[in-house]
């Protein structure tokens, strides 16, 4: 009985210590996000966008600054819980707007009763039209003819296509973790992790990867999704893809932007509802399109990014025809370029203001 009581007290003590650490860290994160009391602005809202309520977060030191709409990755991986890790300094130069896309985060939560219908009908074209409507709302709200678009990973697919389709609304397009040709991305990323496993002498990993061939598969379905998850797991092991560590989970949990009862919405990743978009993504290929862009184009790429291999984006960028374009390779940064090297990334992002 004494031992049980001691174990219970130890457990309770550890839980109390963890709770205190959590509260302290969350409070510190909230304080670091405080805006100028006279000119700063934060707005968290739902907007009716193409028939459904969609969630937006606006933040800036001055709402007369140029608007930057951030298109998150995934599909289905909101940038809002980790926004605070890099974007606070962006808000000194931009009015930064983050958006939970369809089937993601608080947008998915508030439309939970329509999830099956939305999952069956969502397409890249639908998301382009959602982006257009949000863009028009932001242009009117902030009295700006054009806004900046930043697309990360999956968001770079959406952002590239939006900039090509609606250049009259875009001041400049910024691609981060830029997807050019998804099949080539997977082929090259697979070869790179296989090379790393062989160099490391990790026979088990080598055999695991060889068992996945052919990779990628001709058709995208559950088989390809399972294979992709295996490749991502090994890419993370060899520091070739975005990590998922205890530190990452702690940073998400202590975010100042999401309440405790809302966190499960962001931790839950259901790739099944993203299948239609993932199928479109697998066939995405910018190289098959005209190389002309009617807007300035900037690529901010991590030189350690093999999740969306940066050499493919570099080669494509060289072919882009635009009145203004610039590629900046961020040193020692992977797929999450903005949080891997926040100062380098901020300096690169400030260059975009010249557009």
C-alpha cells in the first residue's frame, strides 16, 4: 500500500510539474506574440467562402502593410498552430493571413456535418476558387489592388496555379518547398533516402525501401499512400523530410493560437478524406504547362529539402519566364524552411517586397 501511495504521489507530482511547464511555456509564447498596442491588429474569424464557413487569422503591426496570404501544406496540414514559430517577425512587414483550407483545422471542424460531402467533391479547382474569393475579400478589406501569395508544399501547388490563373490579383508569388512534378519528387526523394540507407549500412532500411518498388505506383490509392508513409518515415530518419519529434508536438501543444479543447482538431490527420486531392497532386506537373508567369515569382528553398527535392524546383525555376524572378537557397534548411532558419527566411521574404 505504501509503495502504491508513493507511486501515486510521484505520478501526481510529475503531472503537476508538466502542467506548470505547459502553462509557463504557453504564457511565454503568448507574450512574445503581443502586437503594438496602438497600431497592431489581430482578427480571428469565420467567413462564408463558396458556400461554407472557412477560418482565417489576420495579424499585423499595421493593417496598411502589404497583405500576405499563406497557403498551408498537406493537403490538410494547417499552418496556424505553428504560425507563431516564424511569422511574428513577418508581421512587421506584412499583414499576414493564415487560412484553414477545406477539410482542415477549424474549417473542417465547423463543417463536420458536411465532411463526407466535402471530401467527395473537393478538387484543386475548388480550392483555387476558394483562394480567389478570399483574395478578393482581403483586397477589399485592406484596400489593396493586389496581394502577395505564399504557398508551402501542397500550398505551392495551389499558389502556383492561382497565380497563373488570376495574375491580376497577385503582387508576387512566393514558393516554399515548391512542388513542380510530384511523380519526379517521389522518384528522386525515394532514390535519395535509399542512397542514404546504403551509405549508413542499414540493410533493414534498404530492404524495406526495395520492397516498395515500383515507387511511385502508376495509380494513386491506398497502396501508394501506405508506401508514401513508409518513405516519409525513413526520410525523417535520415533528415530528408519534416521531422515529427517530441519538440514539434510540444510546440504545437503550447501554441498561443489554439485553445486546449481545439488542439485535437489540428493533431488529427485523416488522409482518407484527402484522397481526391492527393490523387490530383500525384499527377501535378508544372513542367507540362507554359513556363510564362504574368507575376513576379520568388522561390525560397531549403538546401536540405528532399521531401520536395529542391534540385527539381531549381531546374524548373531556370525555365520560368517572368518580368521579375529570384531564387534564394536557404542554407541548412529542410522542408519547413521558415522554421528551420527563421532569420534567413525573413531576410529572403523581405526581398519580395521589392516586387
